[in-house]
C-alpha cells in the first residue's frame, strides 16, 4: 500500500497508487520520471487519464497471468521495452479519440499484481461499483440493415458485437429482410415482450431508425381525441345542423356559439359584456338569409 491507495502495476506507466472513489478509480504514478504512458505516447490512441470514471467503464475483466509492459520513455523505446510477468486484470472504458475528438473509441487499462487474490478482489469491487450504476442496459434488441454502408451492415455489427459481449449485454439480433421489417416487428410485439428489453439498437441509416421509432410509437399511443369544443360546429341545412348536435369523434356540435361567433347574433351594444360575443340564444336551424334586411320575407304578401 502507498498512502491511501494500493500499489498496482499499470501497463505503460509502471507502479501506481490506486484509490477507489465513489465515482471512479484514480491512480498516481510512483515514478513519473520514467516517462509518460505508452497510450499517451502514440498519437493515434487516446491519452491515458489519471482517473477512470465508472460511467465510462463498460467492462472489467480478470485475465490470466501474463506480461505487463513497463513504462515508456525515449531510452526504453530505443533499447526495447521490458515486460513483467504477473497476474492481471483489465478495465475497459470508452473515451474520445485524440485525432477525432467527436468519435468514441474503446480503451483498455491493464493492471497487474504479483498476488492473484489482489487482482480478483479489485475486479469484484469494480464490478460491484459498475453494476450499481443506474440505467445500464442488460438486454437489447438489435436491428441490422445488411445493405447499409455499401453493404457493410453485418460487418459493422460484427465489429462492435464483442464490446456488448464483454460488457455482458444480451442481444437479440434481427437482420432485416425487407422494407418495413423493423416497423412490423416492433408494431406487432406485445408490451410484455417489449419490456424484456432495455433498448433497441439500429445498425443502419435514417430509414431504419425511423422504422424503429414509428414501430414503437404508432401502435402504443392511440389515445382518443378530445371532444369537439363549443363554438366549433357544422354549418349546413337545418336538418344537418340538428343531426350533428351530438358529440363524438367524427361528429360536429353545431351550437348557437358557432353562429354567434360569425354573425354576432344577439349582440347588444349596451351589454355589460361588450366587446365579448354573446352566446346566450340558440339559433340552430336559423335561416341565415332572414338576417339580411334587404331580403324580403318568403311569407310576405301572402
């Protein structure tokens, strides 16, 4: 032990004091003069950080006894690097590429110790911390469009599938055979069956994503429409107005409010509610032409 941390051997760095915190794993090189880590010395690989957040860790793996590379520096690179045989465990994380910061890439921290029980204990502790993280998927449904990416859909999935296996995530892989395959699958699956999965993965383009999204939403969000509001009605003949007075999804409610809104029937300039529209009188079935003073009554002169 060194200070509050336990001394482990980190590949490419050498001896480090490792401390387990509430949100991650931190380590401090005991011999920083030996040089930077092998990962940070290679420009194409991500830089090795001094802290590993649990949120970035997707797997912890206990390995067999084997070589762990010593620290890199200019002299060692020229003379050849010395490896040490010891018991090992790997912490697999996702980090950002140094060359393309927008891309996430897998990275491995290789720790070693002479005592196998020490490595086993660290793996158990780290695994427990990771498993306590909320919202980590355990079961996923994967749709693969074989023709996407110039026909590389299946190869793209085969490239990333080992990451899911290492993270102990169960995957149900479906290779789409036609347009609408993903939509039909998700639209027809029962809610009970769907709840067995923590998420759906699309290996394809925008079309496959839209199929998955619509398949999940369209068949599960069929809610009834709200009733037709007052003042929004059907305007037609008297018989039709009377026939459409009942509320319903496909029916209009022709009320006096609708006519009053349009024609200001029953409005009184001296009304205390002015300039609000009056809707107190029912005029359903009213002959609109009778409101025009220039139009003679159809019964006049008889």
